[in-house]
C-alpha cells in the first residue's frame, strides 16, 4: 500500500508530456489514477487530476499532435475514454469528440496494414483494438471488416494449413521474418481475432483464421528437456539455433504467447490448446533467475510486475495454487526493485548502458503507472478490466 501511495503522489505532481498515448503517455497515468480512486477511495467520480489529463490530451490534439498509435497517440487516448465510459466514469456525451477522430484513425490503420505494419503497440492492430471498443457504431463495423480483409489477404499459407505474417524484426537493418511475440508479433494477431470472436463479428471466418494462426504458433514450440523456454523470441525459421529461447515477460516469450493460447482455448473450447497453455505456464513458474530470464526492472512490459500480473490473472481463472505462489514471488521481486533514490517512487526502467542506463519512467508500459495498477489489481482481486489494454482479458469491456 505504501508503494501504491508513493506512486500516486508522484503521478499527481508529474509534468504532463506531449505523448497522449495509453501505454507510453499521459493516458496510462490517468488510467492508474482512475483505478486508484475506484479501489482505494471507493469513488466512481473522476478526480480533478484525471480531468486535467483528459483536457491536456484534447489540447494536444487541437494543437496538431496527431500521432495515431495506441501506445503513443490518439487511439490510446480514445481507448482510455471509452474504458472510463464503460466503467461509468464518463458519459457518452462527454466523449462525443471521438466521433470526429474515427475517420482519421481508420485511414491511418489502413495505411499501416497495407504496408504490413500490423504491430499492436505502434501499428494497425492497436488502432483496431481501440475501434472495437466502439463497435456499436455501424461505421466501426465497416472498419473492422476492412482490417480483417487485409489481415486475411496478407497472411501466408503454410504447407500444413497454418498461416503466418511477416514483419520487420530489426529496424536497424530492415530484416524481415516471422515474429510470434505478443507486443509486436503474430500472437497479437491471434489476440485480435479473439477480440473479434468475442464480439460476434464474422464468427466462422474469424474462427478459421484464429485456428490457423494458433496452429502456426504451436508449430514454434522448441522445448526439449532442460530448455529455458517453450518458445523462441521469433519463429523457429527466423531464429538461429543459438537463439531458441526467450525471456520472461509480457512483451516477448512464453508468458504472453501462452496467455493468448489459453484465451483461444477458452473462446473456441479447445481442451488440447488449454492443456498446452497451462503446461507452458506451469513450466514458467520455475523460471526465477532474474539474470537468465531477462528481468532487470519492475515494469509491465518486460519486468517483474508484468510477470506477476500474468500469473495472477491465470490464477484467478484457474485457481491453480502454483500460480498464486509464483505471483507472490514476483510481487516480492517488484518490491525489491524500488531501490533507487533519484527516481520515481524508488523505480527506474531498464535501459542499456549504451542508451544511458536505467531511467525514470512514469508511464503504463514500463513505468510506475503500470507497476501501480498491477499492485492495485492484486489488492482488489476483481478490478482488472484495464488488462484488455495489454490483450490479457477474457472480458469484453
């Protein structure tokens, strides 16, 4: 509780940046503060600080800040507004301004997908994820049809009937290949299909696409006795034998992939997929060496709080004791990460020494807003619908 209070104090006073996105910007800060008020203060009213952030974001758009991604831009702000509406904290009238932004976001989404940039955090799928929150609008359904069509057209059929998509693996060189991770890769495409299936959109078509996507993901299992992980960071065909392993985290590796596999097993009632997903997750319960598993900070993206939340989320749905115990382990690690004096609430986000080393971060994806919202969720046991912003939810909110 003291860590949560320290985080709130920092975010109540922090300077607001011109990044209005959900994951890396001011919208993520507002999301934490709104959940703090719901859980700690038992209030469903938006605080003056959250209203200040909403007004700041609108001013940024009016000033010409038209970045469109969910991580850094308008669709992230839109996702926040729709989420607060569905929580009963904003009215439909108060977010009516979003109507004027949807056409712009649709066009940017289609520009991205037509050039193969489906990336969830920075490309078309993140915008698509936001637009699904506005699915009751007929125009949005037309947008989803166009995105689904482009995803289907750009898929590559494998000999066994599985499908895959190419993406840029290394920005520095432009190298392309097949990325299976959740943050930027094919697992996020599967997550998007799951989202469409849950809102009853083109169900038979989506079911087939999702099944063929999961088939490809399962083909990437490289586990053999003694292996660190079940999946590589990229696909087998885009990895050398020396890189047949992956880190522990939401962004890359077993946890994000297995969670999507588990979600798919639930929505399509596939017991074999569920068995494999739980097998992978139970294997990862024993991965506790921070250095070997790439845990260098406490953030959601690639840090201990993200690991703790995924295990906690799975525990709430399965009640398997190992997941609760390992959640407590990673929460302890998260507490220990609050070790910096010149920081925000004791935390810093890991950066390479070449890029300047650990740095302060107040955002949702790798900063204190994300750490705080994870801690709030574990405390409350039932306030976690925000996790849809990381494609970790089985709800439709």
